[in-house]
């Protein structure tokens, strides 16, 4: 009797549990459907789906994009969102690559090298010419993407694409002029020849502030030199790298060449660390902060690899008493506030002669008060946002620290009350030249004004910081100019006269000294870094004389 009662109770309990489970299933299905609907609604609000930004679709950008390319597009890593700094809205999502994706990509790039290196350099130049033409066709749209995702104004975004186009043109000519020396031998019937060969597959790691041009500098030269490459872009500008890779890959496909010649991995620090330690990459080109660059450089050096380091710059403009002050002010406006202070060549220090100090400060204050702030995609805007919210906090923290140290905010110093990451261009006076703040690079539109009495004093202040990237002297005195250019002048890699510290052309080698890293990219003989040099001594005679007259018989 008791067992029958127990069985009945168990059946009742089973039905209750079954009902509960059925209810749970319904609840789960409802929540899953709700979650999917929320995600759909969320992605519908992505800027990529706004007709205002229809150029994104023309560049092949979708609401969710695969961030790894090596002939095929894929990605197994975390999904990240690309954020527009002008309004902090999501542009689109990217499925990043993990270390496994990296392994596949680097193997594909190595395999592609055996095809690419057999193609004569002038024919490689023809491919680069086609890449340049494809970039011309997409210049406007790609420039808009740079403005949208990075935050620089439209003319700067298009200018960045133009830089890539220019270096392609330069590389096409270089493809027929890669030369080595023929040297006389001290031995009869002998000749010495200097020979250049490709390195292989190289690694390129780029920063957010130039998401197109810096890759272009490396890409165009490395291609004509016979290298393949694997590109890791900045995690906050993945769409720019995806769009560029889509453009470049179409050229390889049209010429029946492997797309893995230019591979891409949008990944995190784990991918960057792997690149730095990977012996399959004989060269790693890194652009970014001094701190990270130091780690990359040490890791590459530890395996006896080569590195090109383009790091920070605590750049100065010196204005002498004989200078064209109006010209100096116009130059300083762009040098200090261009790209919202987010160029490695941005002017961080104004070193002004005491006789023209007040005039320069007053002129800059008036200019900064009138600068047109707004949406970078608006062609009338001259000043856009900082790249991230954290950059705004860094800016505010540095301004506060400067005031605590006795500095005076002549203008700016505050976040601008509007959507996005906008801050005011800022001039700070009253701090000594050797203040820790003045000696430290802050990646924001903050410039410290210093007063000098002699050119020697000003040059000393220019050179006392750890970095040595860019510098500029404003003067009309030839003695000053040649002193500035000479061994006792500026110790920077870029030594300008009567122009801003930023806005370099592609024809000259770009890079700096000291904590800037010592690397050189773009023009001049920068191509040599993408190749290995060998000296070949050929004996075309019938004797075997030894060098230095050594007898061994």
C-alpha cells in the first residue's frame, strides 16, 4: 500500500518537473529569440547600415567583417567593434584572428614568397603601379573611412591615401633602379659586386593614427624588393586595414598571383608578440609607442632579427627673433592642432625667443579660439576628436597635473561638451624646460611654451628630450639655418626650417633617433632595409692570388 502511494507521488512529481522543464524551454527559446532580436536591432544601428555612410559598402565593409586574409577571409578570434570617435557609435564589427589564424597566415605568406620573388623587379613594380591606380579609384571613399574610424579630418584622411599612392609611384621607379655597386679589386682578374636580395616574409605592425599610409610606406617598397608580408593593424582601426587589403587583393587576383603576398591579421597583443618572436619574419616594422616599441625591438633583437622602429616624438618648433612670426604662427596652428595632436610629429614644445614670445602666444590663442571643430567628414571642419575616450581622460589628467606643477593654461584645457571625444587645443606656459611633463610626450593637442634668449640654449632644449623625431627652426638667418642642420644643431631625424614639424613628403627617409627608434621608412635609401646585401667576389682569371698579398703555398 505504501509503495503504491509512493509511486503515485513520484508520477505527480515527474509531471511537475516535466512541466517545469517545458516552461524553462519555452522561457529559454523566448530569451534566445529576444537576444537575437536585440542583436539584430543593435547591428541595425551600426553606422555601416546608415545611408549617410554608404561609402563603407562600396569599400566592402559589412556589419560583421572577417579580419584575417591570406587568399581567403576568415577569423577565429574575439569579435570587436570599430567605434567612430566623433560620436562613439559602432561602425561595424570585426571577427579578429587568433594565434592559430596567424600561424596559417604566415605559412601562406611564406609559400607565396616562392612565387613572388621569382618575378623580376620591374614586373613587381607593374603590380605596385596597379595597386596605386586602384587606390586612386577608391581615394575619396578610403579617405572618408580614415576620417570616420580614426577621427582625422577629411582632407587629412584623403591625404593619407595620397601618401600611399605617392609611395606606389616612387616604388614603381625604384623597381628599375635597385642597384648594387661594382667595386675594383686589388687582385688581377677579379671584380667585387654588391648584390641585393629579398629578405622573405616580413611583419608590419601599424598604429591607429596612420591606419593606411604607414602600411603603404612598407608595403610598396617591400613588394618591389621581392618580399611578402603579414600585416597586423591597430585594434581600433581594423576597418581601414580590411578595406585596404580588399583593394590590394583584387590586384593580385586579377594577375593570377597569390593574395597571401599581402596577408592580414587583425588581432590582439598575442599576435603582435608572436610576430616579434617569430624567426620566420626576418624583419618586423613596428610603428607605435616608445614603450611597446622597446619591447618589440628587444624581442626581435633577441632572435637576431631586423626591426624598423617608428616610435614617439617630443617635437619642438624654435622661433628666432628674426623669424617671419606670422608664418611661424600659421605653421604652429597645424603643427600643434592638426590631427588633434595625434601625430608622432605633432609639435609638443614651442621654444620662442623672448622678444617675440608674447606675439606668438597671442596669435596662437586667437587661432585656436576660432578653429572649426566638428564632424571630421565635414569638409569645412579643421579639428576633429581624439581617437578614444581614454585619450580624453589622459588629456584631462595631464592638464590637471600641469596646473598642479605651476603651469598656466593660456587657452583650452577642457573637454568640449558634445558627443564624441573632443577636447580643446591647449597651450600651457610657466613650466621649466626640464619639467617631467615637458620632457614627456603626451599624445594630445597640448603644447608647452618656453622662452629662450640664445639659439644655443634653444638647440640644447630641443635635444634634451629622450626622443629625436622631428624639429623645426623659424629664422631668416643663414648662419642659424646651417648651424641648425649641422653637427651641433638638431639631433632629430627630421630637421626642418620654416615649416611645421609634421607633414613630411615621401621622397625623403622618414624616422628619428634615440627613443624614436632609429628606423627609416619611405624615400631615399629606405628600401635597403627590406633586402639583404651580399658582397660577391668573382675570379674570372686563371690565377688564385689572395687578398692583402698573403702567400699560402
